[in-house]
C-alpha cells in the first residue's frame, strides 16, 4: 500500500521530547492524518531547522508542529523561515517546568506568530493542525467532529456512572 504524503510535519528539539508527544502521534494515527516526525534543534542544528522550514511547503507539508522545552526557540525559528502555520508545544522540561518554553513561544514579536498550545498539550496541537487542514479538506472537518462526539460520549458515560454522589437529574441537560 502506498504511504500517503505527510501533511503535518512534527519537529521536536530532542529525542528526549518524543515521550511527551505520544498523545499527538496517537490522535493523528486515530484520525488517519498523514504526518512525519523529525528532530532538529534551534540551537544545536540551526541550519537543519532553517532548511526544514524552507522546504516544508514544497514537500507538501501544510502545518508544522514544533515541540521543545527550556527556552524553546524552535517554533519561532521555524516560523521565521516559512509562511506555513506553526503550532508550538511548550514541554514540561527543566526547573521551570515548561513556563520558560511557554513564554518563549507565546510571546513572539509581532510579524512572526506561533500558535501556542498549553504546556504539554500535544493532543490539542494535533487537533488544531487537523482543524487547519480542514480549511482545504472537508474530511478533516468530519474527523474533528467525530473526535469531539467521542469525547462528549466519554463525559456523558462518566456522568451516568456517578453513583456514590447526589447527582443532577438527566432532564437538567435537556435543550
Ligand atoms: C530542548 O531542550 C529540547 O527540545 C528538550 O526539550 C530540552 C532538553 O534537550 P536534551 O538535553 O534532552 O537533548 O532544546
């Protein structure tokens, strides 16, 4: 079976970040959205980061997700070298537990935005990337709706399962 060309490029600053991105990989696999993963560091391999960003669009990538911890220049540097949307995932690494990465990604100077999700929120980054793809591909819109439907069912199942507490009646949730 021919592999579909990746639409989302996930760049992590270090191999040590991979574990924290599992949620994103799982969501994209579940939604069957083709993606690729690589490691490149804004500080340790700056040329690779620039080249990856410059070539991504022509290779068919539509959205870049960049994850890093510590001072986390990675998403901003990628964004500086491409007009593709870049989503940043600040990772909970080091003594500041991701606050440093969060601020570095969210507080980009005007002109080069990075769409920053919360610390460690890899799943949200994947979902946001799929929503961006849905602007061009209606099947991604459908996949997002199905994902939400499943998440919503989980909440109502948990609500129904409440037994030990005085719970609100079902009619409290009717339209
Ligand atoms: C960042 O520094 C990486 O993204 C990683 O989160 C952190 C530590 O990297 P290693 O020292 O584990 O390679 O650039």
